[in-house]
C-alpha cells in the first residue's frame, strides 16, 4: 500500500523521500496572507448543539475542536445567525450580539491551538426562519406566500447589510482568522440573488447587478471594517432555489473581480455530476467552477467528497482545497486518514449512535442526523 506522509525533515535537513507526498498535505496562502497548513476545510455543518440564546455550548465546542485536532487546515463553524430574526434552526450558534462573544473567544482560540484556521460562517435564514422559532414573521427580499415571509423595507435591507458587517467585526474581535458570508442554499442572500424569490423594483432587485448589490456591499463593508489581513470568503450554490449555473458563475466572477474576497466556496451538492439544466450540460459543475478566472482567489467545493481518491480528483482538477461535510461527521480525523492511505474510504452507512457519539456528536446532533435517510442505524 502506498502511504503518503507529511514528510518530516531527514537528519540532514532534507525532506524524506521514503514515501510520496500527498498534494493534499501541501499548505496554501490566501491573498490576505493567512496560511492554511493543508488542503482540508471542515464544512459549515448544521448541528443543533448550542444554547437557545445562540451562545456556544460545550457540545458544539467539543465537536468543532475535535475536528481541528483531527488536522483540518481550516475549521469552520456552522452557520451563525447575525440577526435574531434570521435564526434558521433550533440550537443554532449566534453571533448577533456581544453576549455571544465569550463563547466565540473560547472557540477560536481552541481551534487555533491545533494549527487550524478558525473561521465563522455568517448567516441569515430569511424566509427559511421558522415562525415558531423566531417568534416573529420571517423576512425576505420580497413577500413569499408559502413561508409567510414579508418583504424587507429598504431601510431594513440596509440594516441587514450593516448587521452582516457588524457580525464580522464581532468575529474579528473574538479572535477568528476570518469569516465566510453565506450566500447559498436558499437563505436570505441567495434569496436576493434568485429571480425566483427577489421581485424587488428598487436598487436591490431586477437585474443581476441589482440582485448581487447587497452581497457586494456586505463584502466591501467587511473588508473596510476588518482590514486587508482578515480572511474573507463567500459561499454560493449554483443550483436549486431558483439559481442558474451561468448566473452563479457570473456572480462568482464578479466577487473575484471585486478584490474583496480571499476564497470562493461553491456548494455543488455533488462535485462529480453535470448540471441539471440542459443548457449548461456541456461541462460538469466542477468544470464550470474551474473555468473562473480566479486572479489569486482560492477556490473550494463541497458535495459528496468522501474517499481519498475523490479528494485527490478534486485537487487534481484545479480546486485549491476541499470542503468536507458528511465524511467529517463520520471521521473527526478525516485529513489524517486521507494523508495516510490513498485507498481510504469512509465507514459505510448507516452507523450506530454509539459510533457518532465517539466521533464527538451530542445527542441533539445525532437526532438531527437521524433525519437524513440511512445515516443513523435503527436500534
């Protein structure tokens, strides 16, 4: 069996040549200057483990720091809500007020102690905020009958923008290396991007330029407030929720061209398939992403990356680093396993509750994963 190693220096100071080095072990530098020790990022995963007021729990602290200990080069939190009304699920982590800061300071410092970059994802669920959870009417760019969401007034759009920026400043003060702005998966910024949900007639609706305006304003605000040395990324998803692959790539290229981001995180659901829309099927989803003129901005993708072979296929295709979700739930030390064994495959599903508890999941997280078909074994 071929074994990849992190290549410690030999006694004469030269790198060992006993085993080939996995490209996934190589570090990378972001435009802002932040350094990532390898090519593995923990995906921002919903886990329902924090306190009802959005403050960090010991369960969520343990889950995340165990992944940092497991050698992820970048450990990202779950989506953390930036406004009370933007909370999307029970037990969600918040960064909407200074009352959350103590937990964030503790978490960021602990992640960094393992040599991992600590990044928090900034999020607002918009129309996907459950009324019974937020105790209020959810909001969206435009009124939405099915969810009962009301349209944001113009001053509320500006407040939303400013609250994203304020949350980034709060994250920086807590010691995080950076933030990722969540513009994917049908949440509020994706709702602005999507012509299916955004029917506004002001400067935040209509043309693609207008629909992307709030995202650009947020990122420009974060860059101005947090400085050139702060790591800033954005997550996009090119399919579902009224999104079009071609438009999403235009959005991504515009974000790259702006100079306000260090990495673009594209959630593909499945990195190895072709787009659902016929007009874009001349290339795989991955090829659409790698066709971007990145100008030094780093690219990562997520979606059914499990085996070591799949990790290396993504890197070989020109993606800078991989974002690992379900495989990271199953293996807290996924990077080490991939680097040690080119034939590594994640454990087969379903897995027992005891197995997941041993991988750092609390009962609340296990219950959440039990909603996913064939993930948790019946007992």
